[in-house]
């Protein structure tokens, strides 16, 4: 293993860790030597994921957390510190897709749900993570944005707005905390093989396959490919990367 991606003795926190990019990243951190806190509102799924990592010889715990609830987020970070004594890396990944409706037909309830999880949840997670990292004088945070942060997409206005917000929030926090030894960055995944991606086409596998075929690389991305980017952004190899939103999209935004 490259020493740049050796997280031995480090502690990583991943939200939305029950499946998809979150689970892949939690596994990658564990395999790189970190103790990992897997957080998700899907309690049984995230417990099973953590138990699998422990069974494989890794240090991991599961925490129930709805990131739209600030009290639960505070408890999540406090549990991390209580269990492992520090927090070195965080991937704020928890997110949901909007109901597919034109802007004038979207509802306040859907906006509140999407913004509450995708944007306010990232802010809340960062707020509590940063407080602990500031006491340490070190740490790295990666927020999960999207290629949707770079453009528009008809029918999912709240999702697009939330992801634009994540990038702006990331850049602002990066400037606020870099002189305190904390780097904050984001990742912009393109089409990744997850349930959220399928939600964009209402679970229509044929439509999903058609979209994947038109990605320049010729396929959807794998969750593990996002995990690799997150670990690099949290590693010493990215020590000069600050406030950046790294696009990992198989060439989607090049067209």
C-alpha cells in the first residue's frame, strides 16, 4: 500500500454509509487501516455493513443518524470521539434524489426534504466535525456534491440547487479552516451505479442503461471509483488541494 493512502491510526466518519458510494468509501477507509464510523438512517443495513467490516478484521461501528436532524448529527460526531478519541477524515455523503417534477409543479415538502438532507445535512455534519478537528489542529473533509453542481437538469431543481449549494459551502469552509490545519474539498460524481442514480429515471433499467451508454467512457462509474477519489482527497497526497470540487464522471461534463 502506498504510504500516502495509509490511514493506519486514523479515524474516518462516513454518512450515508449503508450502501453505494458511502459503503464503498467506508470499506476503502477500513482497508487502508482507519477505524471507521458508518452512519445512516437505515439502521439495520448500516449495522450489517459495520459488522461485516469487523468480521473482516477492521475497526468499525455503526451509528443511526438522519443528517437533517442537527441533534442526531451532533450525537453522531460525539459518538465517534467517544469511541475512537479523534476524527481525521469525514465523507459527508448522505443524500437523496428529488421527485421528478418541473419547477412550478414541485412541492414545498419535497424541497424541504431534499435541501434538508443534501445541503443542510452537509452543513450540520461539517459544523460538528470541524469543531473537533479544530481542537486537534488537523483533519480532512470531503463533501459529496454532483456533476449536477455544474449545470442544470430539468425536473430535479431542488437536487440541483442543493448540490450547487454544497460546492459553495465547501469552498467557503475551506477558506475558513485551512489555516487551522483542516482541508475541505468536494467530489462531483457523474453517473454512478447506485440506487440514487436509478431514481433519476424512476427505476427504469432500460433508460438507465441508455444514459450509461452515452457516458464518454461507455459505462456508469463504480462506487469504488468515487471512494478512491475521496481517500486521495483526504490523504497527504492531496495536501495542497483546498476548496476543490473534483469531478469524477467518465467524461460527462467534457461534452
